[in-house]
C-alpha cells in the first residue's frame, strides 16, 4: 500500500501539483487564451476539458507516487526491497517460533540413545521439529534440544510449558515436553522497521565500532526486536539491551541470536567485549484520575474509550525503549489530548532510568471522577 506521509519526521513533499481544480483551471485558461473564447461551465467544450483534466490528474498522481517510491521516506513493498539492496540490506523473512524440548527415557540404557534431527512434536495444533540430533548418554534418562515450529509467523508463539507432549515421530520408550513457553516466531518485517534498518545500513559498512553499527546488526538479528540500547560501561566493553515489539522482554533464544550476530568475526572489532542481556525491569504502577467538562458529559462513553486508549499508548511508550525515563507528564499530555478536562496522576512519579533499564507497569488503575463546570 502506498505511503501518504514521509518517515523519519521529514516534511511531506510532492513532485507535481495534483489538485483537480488547479489542473482544470490551468487547462481552461490555456484553451481560452488560444481560442479567444470564454467558456461557461455547461459548455460542451468545458465538459470535455473536465474529462481531460481528470485523466491528467490521474497520471500526475501516478507519476508523483512513483517518484516518491524512489525515496526511503515513502518507499513501500517491492520498492523498499529494491532500496535495501542498494545498501546490502534485505527484509527479514518470517520465522517459526522456537522452544526447548525435554526428552525422557522410561529407563536408563546401557548405550547412548539418539533422537534424530527433525523429530516432530505437537500439542495437537502446532508441530515443532527438533533443530539438531539429541544424544542421551548411556546411563542417563533425559536430554534437551531446541525445536522450531513448522509454520512461520507468530501463530505458534506462547504455547505454554508442558503442553507440547505428543510425539508425531514414533519413538518407543520415550516421552517429551517443552520446558518453557514457545517464543520468537515473527512475520515478515514490516515496511517501517525495514526502512529504519536501511537508513542505519551505512553504519555497518565498517566493523561494529560505532554505536549505530551495533544497533544495525542487533536489529537485524530477529524481526521481533523493536529497539536496542547500546552503551559502553567500561572501555572496550559494549553493553547491548534489546527490547521486543509491544515492550516484551527478549527470550534467551533471541538474546543468543543477537550474541551470534554481534560476535561474528566480520562485525565485532577484536578488542571489543560484547555483552547482550535483557533490559532490567524498573517496575512502576499507573494510577490516574480524570474529569470531564460538564458540557462534554454526553460524550462520556466516547471520551472514556479515548482515555483508555491513551493509557495503553502511554504504557507501550514507556516499555518500548530501553532507558526511557518514567515520565508522568507524557501520561497527562496523552489524557488531555484524549479529551480529559483535568488529570491527576497519583502514580507514577518521575524517575530517570539508565540505558540498561526498561519501565514495566505492574498495575493500571484509571478512575473517572465526574464532570466539572468550566
């Protein structure tokens, strides 16, 4: 779908005037100048020129959009893929959810027991295949191995622990279960996230010494990574804290993907020690009261929905960027914008956060306290 506004906070641009009335006026004026006639709006010639103007406007819109698709601020779909190729950056493809499976033998054996790569396990709905061969040594009864969903995308995320326990591949004397919930499945990378990585791509043309280069490679590690904090607590040490979409903390599997990406010999300078960890939660509560102007009381249901949406926007705003200060002023701003007349924020208080921390709410309480005269 064509993008109407520019990314990166840039002003919108237009290569051609596309206003229908402007185009029509220009055509009619030129005709009148050339013919010496004055046209009334009901004149057959005027009606004919209206048809011509509509065709020209349509063509101008197509040309204008085609020109915008050549700019990173507007490019979408295949045009954005082509822009990425010019700086060696490709769209992250959908991937399946991952999970750790624990296989258990009924009894210990005198010889090692090998479970083939690709062994299928299901909960009756989604199927996972083991990523590698698992060998349970002689005398032992348990072993763990990673597995990936056979379907890509987010559908197989969040399968609860101990529910993947059906062996689709028959293996006698063996039981299986997942040790934790599945996670890490992602859809194809969306245009805006891809465009941001393309803009960062020049940072990666050298080794990952600059913060921007580490940021580029960390974002490229997995499609669910929404943002990342890059700091240097001591010389030669790089501290990397990724956060996922919707403010979710990264799983160990995703952290390991980031470690692998940043420690590649072609990425990490020899003298750097890279630490990749989840941001440290800084817990807080949301407790807010709001009122409505008396004149707006008939709109209570509508404004209440807008206020609740504003609180949700604030919650996500706080937890989608590592190091973002806990700022009640932003909450007040969003609620007033949503239609509240007066806002009283009981919690949270302002608190500055270091880049390694992330604000995570533990509870949300929003109270409407009535309408007031202005």
